[in-house]
């Protein structure tokens, strides 16, 4: 990140890193959203003290900001600027709920939910992308700022910024998977989306697999030259470099981990809160309440585990924390209701006086509560049906400085390509997932230690600064190359 000294860094994302709400007493409550993107990008913005442009959200937000909608966010290392864009209800409906979350989200996650494409949503998506791009141009203090574009809400922003700031270095990071060309091809505006993204200097995905899918998709739908061996796409004279940058978390420093409650105290606290017996084993799931996260498959696996291994009855508690998300969409409503009904059925089947196997806590938890839960857990279960990376599994590993606890991880999460010492499962296979759960909660201590120590080395080393650092080093190289070529012309 020292590369950035003297350069202006502008980050643009849909979501802002804070939520302001009114408490019961009318005071303002500041919360962190449940978002993998915020978890990963905020430490980078703090380190480079940049400007973050995002959509303002939360009922108290408008009262909190000053006249020009720019605020300073106090950071761990340094403060950074936040510039809010205010969307009307209509814009949010079409751009965010409609095109981004009913169209692109299911399009890119193969989770068997059909994408919905409405022309009106697409029009709103284009208009809102233009507003974000205009804000980037307005914030730019030079002809060649470094612009970090985040995620599928803003696919058109790179080309829109490039038009006004041809010399900008634009790094776009796609936080969700990229599907194969056939799947992507059902989108009526596939070419416009691809052209928008190719305004980027560098286009980043979590895995090589997603990069390959993207290169093949461009090959299928656009007139472009593709150098597969160098991962470069050229449209006319404009080049875009496509690379994998596996995202991660900020590894906790000693001051932070010293403040954590002891593992035994965390277990005690969770047991007391949920009324679990002394010898209870605890497995946890932590997710946004989203149909891609495999929450139904996970609870089915818990049910199968209890059928196959009745010795866990009355002993094993599965705690699922699910932060409400996109609840305005029918698909999410229906899904959240189905999960609640499933939990009620499994609890009615296996529960007994004073004990229930599944605890569904459908609410947002703050960081300290998540740390307590991670530290209390014998196993953390991540069974995404498809996930760009998944940061929950990395947070669990970071929280276990006692080198205990077992990670059960879906092979369809990008993280499975790095975290080989987890118990890797296919969440669609209920037997395999139930067996992995059994293995996790009965694993010997030495094996737990061996696996966890290795996972910790990996996540500590490949942390979020490595993610950002690699991208920015590559950006530096490409910028230099463009400058040299411009001089030669
Ligand atoms: P998400 O789909 O949001 O991210 P993930 O990477 O798991 O998924 O991050 C979720 C974040 O929200 C974590 O930091 C977690 O602690 C937090 N969180 C989840 N449930 C919570 C709850 N109930 N209360 C409070 N916090 C909660 C997208 C992609 C991922 C990719 C990230 C980053 O879908 O694949 O890893 O972006 O690129």
C-alpha cells in the first residue's frame, strides 16, 4: 500500500461501510453491515486514506451528513472520506433490488434460482451507474486517479469513467462468481455489461476458474482479441488484464486478539445464553440470510446426522446466525420462511424438554458477538451452494488462536481452493455433509490442532493487504506501461 503514497485512490461501491439507525431513545446508532465487501475493503481504505463513494443507506443517514454529503470516517490507522450518493426509492428498486439482485446475483451464482430481467430495471441500473461514474469524475483531483470499482452493482461504471478520464487506472473487483458463457448468455444485456467492465485496466476475480469463465464469455459474445496465456483482452487499442486475487480478511493483531474473551468463557457464555447442557458440542453457521449460502442443505445435514448418530441427541447444538438481507424481494422472503419452517420441523422431531438441536438467530450480530460464537464453536459450517470466496470461514480461522475447532467447507466456495485442511463437502450431498459434521464434532484434539495451525498460517499470510497489495502492484505496472506507450505514440 505504500505504492499509493501521493496517488489519489477513489473506491466506488454500492454499499457504504456504515449503517446509521435511530435507537429507541432517538439517538443515532452506528452499525457495521453484514457484508463481505465492507469487511475486505475498509482496512484498505483506512490504510491509504482514500475517498469512498457509496449509496447512503439507513434511516438516520440523511440527518448525519453535512451539506455536501461528504463525511470523514474515523479509521483504525487513518481516517478516510465517505461521499454518499442518495438514490430515490424508484432508483433503488430498479437498480439494486431489480437488476443487481434479481438479475445479476442469481445469474452469476448457479443456485437454481431463475434470474429476472426487466427492461425498467436495466434502465435504472444504467442511470444509477452513470450517477456513480459522475461522482468518481467529480471527486477526481487529477487526470489519472486510481479508481477501485467494487462488484456487480457497478458493471458499467468502468467504461463510463474511462470515457471522461481516459488515463485513469481502473481496477474492478467482481466479488461474486463468474458463470460459464452459456449461463451468462441468457442476460439480454450481456454485451453492454461486458463492454462496461472492459473499461477497466484490471479486472479481478477470486479464482482462476472465474477468470477463465470471463475470458470465454468475452470470446463468445464480443469482437475482441484474447491472449489466454497472458490473460489480456483487447478491444481495439484498449487492453484489460484479467487476474485472480483471492480476497481475505485483516488478520487480527495482538492488541485485538488480547481483548477477546477466553475460549472457555466464550463457550460458557454461549451455553448459558442458549440454555445448553454442560457437555454440549456447538456447531455454528454465520451468513447473510441468502439462498446461495446453503442454509437449508446445512439443516438437512444436521437432521441426517441426528438420524444416523443418535448419540448427538441432547448434546449437539447447531447455532445458525442469519442476518436479514434483501428482505423486500419475494425470493428472499420465501426462502427465509422455508428455513424457519424447516428449523421448526427438525426441532419438533428431535427436540425434547429443555433442549432443541437447531437455534436460528435471524438477526444481525456485532463483531464481538461473532467472535464469541466463533470461539465457542467445535465446528463452523460453511455450505454455500456457490460463493465467490466466503469470508466467514476465514474469520473463524482467525478467531481460533487456541488452534481448536474444525471447519466444514463447501467445495463451491472460492475459499475451498485455498483452505485445504478444512473438511471439504458437496452441500448437495446430504450424507457427505452429515458425515463431515460428525467427523468435525468428534475429531481428536491433535488432528484439530494440526489442521487449524495450517489454516491459520495460510489466512495470516494471504490476508486482505496481500489481496489489495497484489492488485495495486499490478496496477502500477500497467500504468507505467500505458505511460511509456503514450510517449512512444
Ligand atoms: P457475502 O455474500 O456478504 O460477500 P461473506 O464473504 O461470507 O459473504 O461475508 C459476509 C460478511 O458478513 C462476513 O464478514 C460476516 O462476518 C458478516 N456477517 C454474516 N452474517 C452476519 C450476521 N448475522 N451478523 C453480522 N455479520 C454477519 C460477497 C461474496 C463473497 C465474498 C465477499 C468478499 O458473496 O463470496 O467472499 O463478497 O468478496
